[in-house]
C-alpha cells in the first residue's frame, strides 16, 4: 500500500460485508478497506468472480471471506450474513455494490428487463440492509450504498437503472432516519463515469471516450481510487456525524446536464 492519503489503521478491527465486492468499483472499495485494517467478506452471484479479489487481499496481508449470494434472494443474503458472523463474530460495515446494467431504450425494454435491474439494485440493497440490521444494531455499524447520478436529470437508455438508483437513494435517506437512533449511519456514494469498470465498458464505447472527457468539468474520467477514497472517508470516524448523505463523486459531470452518449 503506502500511497494512501489515509492512515493505514482507520478501519482497524472492523468487519466489512461488501456485495459485488469481487470486481469493479466495489472490488476496489473492498481492497481499500482491507488495506486500512478491515476484515472483508465479499459476495457475488458467482464465487469464481470473488476468488481473484480474495487472493489479492490475502496476498497483501488482509483477511477475506468469499461467499456467494444473489442479492435478489433474501434467504441467500441471510445465509451470507450468518456465514460472515460465524467467520468473524460481527459486521460493522455493509457496502451495497451489486448492480445490474445494460443500455436499452424504454420502448424496447421488457417488463422483466426493467424488473431485473430494480430487483438487483433496489430490492437487493434493501435485502442486504434488512438482513444485516440486527448485526449493525449490535455493532453500531453503518451502511454505504453505491448509487449513480443518472436519475438527477434524465439519462436515455437507462430508465431501468435510473429508477433503480432513485430507489437506492430513497433507501439511504429512509434508513438513515429510521436506524440513526440505533447508532447506524447510512450513506451513499454516487459515482460519475469511472474508467476501467464493467459499467463503463457496457455504457460507453472506447471511441467516445475523448469526446466525453471534454464534458467532465475536471477534465478526466473518474478512477476507482476516487471512489475508494470517498468510501474510506464516509466509513471512517472522520464522518461520524454524516448520515443520510449520498456523496456525488463525479468531477462535477452531472451539473453540466449532458448525457454521456
Ligand atoms: C435489453 C436485456 C439486456 C440488454 C438483459 N436484458 N440484458 N434487455 N438489453 N442488453 C433483459 C433480458 O432480456 C431479460 O428480460 C431480463 O433482462 C433478465 O435478463 P437475464 O439475462 O435473464 O438476467 P440475469 O441473468 O439475472 O442478468 C441480469 C443482468 C446482469 C442485469 C443482465 O447480467 C448484469 O447486468 N450484469 C452486469 C453487471 C454490471 O455491469 N454491473 C455494473 C453496473 S454499473 P426478458 O423479458 O427477455 O425475460 C452501474 C453504474 C451506472 O450500475 C452508472 C454509470 C455512470
């Protein structure tokens, strides 16, 4: 590690449960948490998507437990939470990163296509929060929901994800109010366009990258590291009084009101 702006031990003694923690943005968050002292449990539908990240974390001297679960399936989520508690004795931090995405015009999208993304992103986020509640109450823990900025204005070809992430933001606000009294903080991060992620590969042809870069006020795409840093800040004691916020980390991109395409 060595190149982090944060002290190595800011998450020392914490246990973090990260969905979608094998790859992409949430994979980076999982690795960054481990590098700052947390013990990790990572989940994904397919355990083979988790093995490389588990290996990376362990090779860096961290602890990582990989457990497969489809966040749409509440009993599978309950089992994954129970297995994590059996492994580590508690859960302090939950990160909801599992998400579905593809480009599709609203008049071409099937009801099942719309529902599938809402089920993964919105219902999946609720399922994990709900299943982890008793543990988070005991640990006075916290939740971090990975959202997006797509629904702040309107993003063509993304009605399903926009609706799903609007729901995620509602969950963040509602739970921050309902569970704040239990000592549980609930926040979110809304990443803008982040390079080297599955989401960007699906949404943005490489040929358009230069054109899009000009539409980002700070003049560059986001990096997974940018989201890692926001996640470390929000889950650290530095953010003890921050609750119910979805922090936009997009270089100011959404404020220009330009669709990515
Ligand atoms: C239209 C599609 C489609 C596509 C799937 N569907 N892909 N419709 N265009 N490209 C429809 C199917 O036809 C089907 O409806 C329904 O969705 C379910 O599809 P399945 O393949 O059976 O579902 P499942 O195997 O559960 O997979 C769901 C998935 C998932 C959503 C397609 O595989 C997926 O998205 N994986 C990508 C993960 C990913 O990239 N995550 C990062 C997200 S990035 P019918 O009617 O035919 O039954 C992100 C950031 C956004 O969220 C912000 C960026 C700035």
